[in-house]
């Protein structure tokens, strides 16, 4: 019985702690003009922008406002991206530094599961000059796109910064 009581106390403290973190994150998001977006385990501070701009213009806009082009890596983050009302938007993933090595903008890591990320494209037949990634909610997938294409974009700020 004491074991169950201790578990319930721990669970209550954990919920209280996470609830406080959530409020702090929401305040931080608003402070920088972003919205806290949550779906299942994915929680991000995002700013959705419908302006049609090139990849470089989108990246520069996000950086000028204290963020980076948003990344959607996990299954829950991809599900969050599919809730967008923007039909096609830039995300923080490209292979401009090294051909065929896609780097995430949030932490600079190399994407390991490229076939899963670009699940609706045959990576063996992609145009070499399509270096930038966009996202199409209707496909629930990242899409390789020519960087000078015009699309909307999503900026993100780090939850922990």
C-alpha cells in the first residue's frame, strides 16, 4: 500500500513539474512572438509564415528573429507539421555543405534515415541540385526541393534556450 501511495505522490509531483515547464515554455514562446504547438510528445515554439520566399530568404528571416527553420524529425513532430494550414513550407534540412549529407538546422546533426525522411521520393533519381527540404502536409513527408523555389516557412526557437 505504501508503495502505491509513493507512486501516486511521485506522479503528482511529476505532473506539477511538467505543468510548470509547460507554462514557462508558453511564456517564452509568446515573448519571442512564437506559438507553443503540442501534439502527443511533440512540443515546439513555432512561427508559421505564409509568405512565399526562397529557402535562403526563409532561413535568414528565422535567424534574424532569434530562431532557425523548424525541424520535424520524430513521428510526433511530423504529425504536428501535418496540422499546418500552409500547403508547402520550408524546413531546416539541407545538403548544401556536402552533397547527399542532409544536415538538420537545429543541432547540425546529419540525418541518418534519409529514405524515411523523404519517403515519397526515389532518392536514387533525385535532381542533384535539389539541395533543400520542404514539407508537404498532404503527403506527411519532407520533399527535396530546389532552393530557389518559393514556399511558406516555419521558424522555431529552442525550448531550452
